[in-house]
């Protein structure tokens, strides 16, 4: 919500279920295809995890390296003033300019 344009590339989100040391783990991931590639399978895959207990990788995706960012400017838009929802802003320096990005929260659960 709040981004007034087509997404720069396809985004996918879901959960991975696995077992670690006898404990069932349910962790979130996001995959963002490269913006510049006609064939996303033909570009590098960049893996990112903020790591550390309590540090969701969504933080890095939405404030540092993703194609859409949230910042202080997200709170100064007309859309934010009308809805109270921060406005995602396009990041021209996104890592998706270089390849597709896969993030997931580790260690899970975060």
C-alpha cells in the first residue's frame, strides 16, 4: 500500500519449515527478482540475513538494500498524511540492480 507505481520487479514471500536439533522451525523469507534482467534465472542470487537474535532481515531489505525503502521521507508524503501508512520510496541503489535478492530471518524465529 502507498507505492503509486508498478513494482520495479516481482516479489515473493513465504515461510520455510524445517527441523533443527529436534525443534520445528517456521521462518519467513522474501525473494525479490533482479530489476534489470529479462531472465531472472540468468543473474546472480544475492543472499542477505541481518542475523543476530531479534534482527529481522526485513529491516535490511526495507531500509538499506531493497528496491523499495522506508525512511523519514516516507512519513512526509501526501499519502502518509492522508492514510497514516508510510510510503515506500524507490531506491535507485538497490541490490536488485545487481541480481535477485533472497532474505530470510535467521536464526528463526525472530
